C-alpha cells in the first residue's frame, strides 16, 4: 500500500508539473500566433507558409489542451443533468462539423433519468467521439447519437457509417498518441476514456466495414 501511495503521489506530481509546463508553453505560442497573423496579412508572397505555421501552432495548442485534460486528477465537480439536454446543446456544433463535409447527424433521444455529470467533460467526450465518426465517413453518410434507459444504466450510442476500425487498431484505441491520421493528435480517445473513468462509465467499441459504434454506459444513481 505504501508503494502504491508513493506511486500515486509521484504520478500526481508529474501531472501537476505537466499542467504547469503546458500553461507556460501556451503563452509564447499565443504571442507567436498573433504576430504570424499580422505578418500573413501584410505578406506579398509565401502566404501558404504562414498558413502552415499557424495550423501547426494550432495543432501544438490542441495537443497541450488534450494533454492537460489527461493530466487532470480524479476529483471533478459533478452535477445533476439530463444527458439529452447536454446533447441538444451540443447538436449545432456537431451538425456544423458534419455539414461542411457534406455529412449528416441525427438524434434519437429516448426517455432517460438524470445523471451526475460534469457537463464540460461529457460535452468534450461526445464531441471527440462524434468528430472521429464524422471524419471516418464518406460524404452523404450519417452519424446517429442515441440515448436509452436500460435497467439501472443509461446507454449512449454514437453510431457512424464510416470505414470501420481494424482488429489491431481497436486494441490500441485510447493509447495516448495512437493515430492513423496525418494530422491527428491521437489524444482524443485517451481523453474520452479518462473522462468515462471519472464518471464511473464504460466505453465499448463495435466495428465492421459498415461503420463503428461507441457504447458509453452510465450507472444511474451512482457515478
Ligand atoms: P485522432 O482523431 O487525433 O487520430 P483519436 O484518439 O480521436 O485521435 O483516435 C485515434 C484513432 O482511432 C484514429 O486515428 C482512428 O484511426 C481511430 N478511430 C477512432 N474513432 C474512429 C471511428 N469512428 N472510425 C474509424 N476509426 C476511428
Ligand atoms: Mg479524434
């Protein structure tokens, strides 16, 4: 037990250190981005280089953001929410992501009891999973977000009609920095798994050539 405690404290320390480095690195990035934008506005040539530099800075920034939410400790504030309300609030953002790529999103929200949730984290989790689904689909395809009450659980399913995930990739899902995308961070699902863990929820994945479904199960009356 003593060893476990020491390990926990060490991890906690590393987490805090990582968080403060993340915050400190972000400030200079923001400054550089600001100046690059000004320079791009005035540039006569090589404008595409400025675009690349700004995109890469944004990527570094999102790696830090996602890493920070991984380094977060177990204790978060939970409040009573209905998952359907959280999804309805988030829907326009997900729709916007889909529409620019000529894809659609539909909602199938059933009658479900309230849960103890951290709204911000649950929004992040749904958004990360839905974005992956949208990215995996060809134009014209549809993503469905479904909620159901099942016994003493609330089941959230995010169903895409995308390319599917191979067997060897499924095992790596949630491993930090695992990505098959040229510009992926490989942190999106790692963040989702840690959010689910903090909510005492489980994530299961089912995949075929016709698409992938992420099942997230919440316990009613506990967290
Ligand atoms: P990123 O999106 O930055 O690559 P993620 O952690 O969100 O990182 O996802 C990791 C990898 O899991 C993706 O690169 C992709 O290969 C695979 N993946 C996740 N969700 C899906 C999905 N719905 N359909 C197909 N592949 C997926
Ligand atoms: Mg992703």
